């Protein structure tokens, strides 16, 4: 087999899939991308709700190889991010390598170093390596509330926003209080008749304004790209290094400062003591994903905005009934209830050698080698796999670290040095045992909350060490920790 006949399948044309394609393109390794939708962009294509913006600064939430001097705001609007990813795919010639409207149904190991892929478009043939770049937050979760199908009005998940619904004169209900809900409410409160926010758990919010970039600053970035690079590294140090260290018990002063800023934001901007009490979390700031907004607290205090923190009993034709017996009459219900972070490649089926099912193995808890590979599944790799650093960091930086590691392994396969590479069970078990031990010192465990970081077995599936350790651990493959055949 020659390098030209070697073929890689990338599953997903979102942020990480595009970056993986660019990496393989540079290495002159042939690839095909399978994308379930009719466009690239992943979560930034799918989510179009009012107020959508990134909670990571624009000049950090970008590819290292594609700086953008023209971001309009310090925290980019969703549509602008989607245009950025599509623009990179276009200018790099990636779009012509994407098979759109081709949702992967089955990935099955057939022989040494060969995987067969089946999509909604039929059998796609064999590939020498498969890279799952399906993202972390792509499978919407709807709450298990009695009577959900009985509602007579319009209802939808926030990731499937119904733009046919007019805001004017409508009574909206938003179920959920995470980042999505706190973006939607300020964006619609002055356009709707009323909006009720159904809160199960209050959130810590840091009050950072989303200022527009003045034209002179964008011009300075265009004229002097080094300024953009300096800003990128500065923001990386704050978010991916210092903030990450605070969450994993390496920077107590930093965590205390985050808590102080959140509490100060709440106390200064929520004037009614009773409402302030109801919006005050009982857990440590950073235990859940931190919300970035200077608009939510003013919005929830608008005359037509209502915080409902009495638990929901059921949904009826006319609206939401809470456990105090009150019916909250609504025309529209928005489920801002997030995504399943453990779906990964599912609902696709992955069948390894001997009929081993990765779906079955990961049914309750997802475990991988250094977040990128799984024992027993040769030449199968993940961008954004289990225990990737997630939270208020730049996922693009995380993805690029993993991509660099994966590309080195794929290059060994493409060169014919090995036909199969898979991590050993021993190395994988050692890595996961270290994670379990280290996780006990992180804010996700000590902070007094539960969150979407927890899997069905109660494991926190995040990164329990510093970001620097993540980057160092994936700088070069340790082939002694692999079965190399």
C-alpha cells in the first residue's frame, strides 16, 4: 500500500473535523469527511437561537493557523463563528472533500488495518483509519417531565429554534438556567409579552460585557498580525492555563477570585434581596460551567420576566404546572436543557475486532487512552474524546493538541511503518486510575454540585490536571504504550 492509496475517514465537519482535515492535508494524507448535515459548522450551524454567542473570547476561540482580525465583538455571535469555520473550509479546499448529508450508521472492523463505513447514502468502502470528530455537545437532551407532549402551544429544544414563531405578544417559558437560557432571556425579554424562566438550580455568573471591536482595533490587527498572536497567547494563559489550574486545585487564590467576582456581580446587579437570594447558588463558583453575561441579571428584573423556582410538576395543554399547584400559562416552551456530553459518535454503531461493540463498552462510562484512543479498536481515534479538557476553555486549542497527536500516529500508518496502532489496556487502565485519583481534588468534586460532567456511574469525565500537563502528554505518542503491528 502506498501513501496515496492510504485513506482516512473523518466523521464530522464541525470545528474539530475541519481542523483535522487541515492537518492531514498538510501531511499529504488522503481523507474523506462524512457529515450528517448539508453544511459544515457543527454546533454553530445547528444552534441559531436569539442571543447566541461564544463564552470564550473571540481571539482565543479560533484556529491557531487561521487568525481573524475582523471579529466584531470580544465574544463572537454564533452566526459569525459559523461563517468563520465555513470560510476556513472554503479557502483551504476542505469543502470538496466532504460528503454531505451522509450520516454514519456503522463503522465495522473487517481485517488488519481496515474499517468499513456505512452511511445513510450506503456502503462507503474501506478506510485505513477512522477519526471521530463528532463533537461533545450535539445530541439534545429533553427533560423527563410528565405531559411534555400534551402542550397545546409550540415547543422546541433551543438547538432547533423555530424561527417561524413570532415573539411579539407571546408568553414564553424557558426551562433551564445554563448558558443557553441566560443568553436567550435577555435577547427576547423586550420583544415578548412575558417570559418565565423555570429554574432548578441557580448559576454563578461573571459579569463580563461583550463589547464591539472598534474599526481602528481591527485595522491594527490586520496591519500587525503579531498583535493578534500576542492576544491569543495572553488569553490562552488566562483561560486555558490559570483558570484551568484553579478548577483542579492548583490555584486556590484564582478560584477565590472567581468566586468573589461572581458574588460581587450578583450583589451589585440584583437589587431585590429576595430575588437575589433565589438566584444565589449553594455551591462553589466553578463547580458548574461558569456563565459569562452582563445582560442576564438586568433582564430577569424586567417587569415581564418571572423567575420560577418552584419545581415543575407536569406540563399541560395550557402551560407548566408547578408543585404549588399554579399553572403558568404559556404560548411557547423552549427547552434550554443542554446536550448529552457522552453521546460522542452515537447513534452510530462501532464494531471492532471479534464483534466487540464500543457502544456496549461505553454504555455507562466512557474510558479512553489520553482522550484519543481505545484498546481493542485499532486505528480508531477521537478528537474531543473522554476526559478532554472541557469547560470555560477554548475547545479549538484542545482539539488542535489532540489532532497533532493523532496526526503523528496516522502518519506512521500511512508510511507503512505499522498496519495497526491501538493503546494497550495496561496503559489505558493506568491513565484512568490516575484520573480517578486526581479528580478528588478538583472543584467538580469538592465544590458541592452535580453537573453534566458526571456520567451514569458518577465519574467526572473531564481533565483533572493543568492544561500544561494535557499539552505535554499529547506532544508525542509513546509507542511503548501501544500495540504496534
